[in-house]
């Protein structure tokens, strides 16, 4: 079983609720962080000390307070940790219900499991940890199969989301191109971006860019 686990969660009641799961699984070394920056530093320090964490369990949303952080969300934390320690196992434990968001966590961040906070979250979290450790593969709760196999999201890539985000901010085509170029996003030519916007409008049956943004928000893409 996993020997060293880090939980990134800002609510004490949720962290305390996980205690029984860890006890049942005989995981003795569990550390907690209420801030993503602190969680990242703990993982970095553990690597430096050659006592790395085996598993990271993280929420996605963290309430802001007087502390200024570089990493503010669970997905930002996981992305940063994966660059530093690619082999670490990761479980997202959240109330997120947007289909695209959950699917992107698996496809883009390579998480090992997603467990929804709720009435059955404790046994599901336990099962996820056991499955990831024993089978060394992704664990997908049954209710997530329709989301992950939803073909309506199969052609939507990270680049498309960046384009939709820019449109939602009211950016003009040349502004999007300039922003993408400075951020190193490719393609970043006006012609390529315009073609992608037209493709998305056709794909989602949108009448114009405003309609496209509305559809994207309804689907949970942005």
C-alpha cells in the first residue's frame, strides 16, 4: 500500500473525514495542506530529502484569503507537481460537475482517478486508492463512464479552450493572435485562429461568436 500521502484540501471537515479511509488501508504517513503552494513545497522538499510522496489527493477549488499564492487551484497544483514528479499518483476529490473539466483532468493532466464529494465518497475514495495501488491503472467510478465516453467532447482540444476563453474575454482576433504568440501557444496566426473559430461554430451549431461562447459555457467548456 502507499506509504506517504499528501492531501491538498482547505476544509478541515473533509480532511478529517478521510482519516478512516487511511486507517482502514493502514496508511500511516499522511500530511495535509490547505494551500496549493504549501502542498507543492512539501512535495518538492520530500523529493529533495529522497522521501517522496506516493500519492497526492487534491481538491480543485481553494478559497482565497489573505495569503498570496502562485498556485491557486488543484489542477494548477497537479500540473506543477507532474512536471517535477511525473510518476506520482494523483486523485482529484472534488464537487466539480462539468463534463469537459473532468475529462480534461484525465486526458490533459493524467490523473489516476476522480472521486466526487458526496454521500458515497468515502467508499469510492477507498476503492480508488486500492485500485490505483494494486492494479497500477486509472480508476474510474461507474457514474463517470458516460462523461469520459461522451463523443461530443472528443474533438475539443486545449487550444480550442484557449480560443474560447479569449473570445469570452471580448478579445479581437488580432489581440488573440498577439496573446497566443507572447504565450507560446501554437498556432498563433490570425488566419489559423479564425479557421478554428469557424470550425467551432460549425461543430457546435453556433450562429455567431456570442452564441458560441454561450454554448461553451453551457457545456462547461469555459
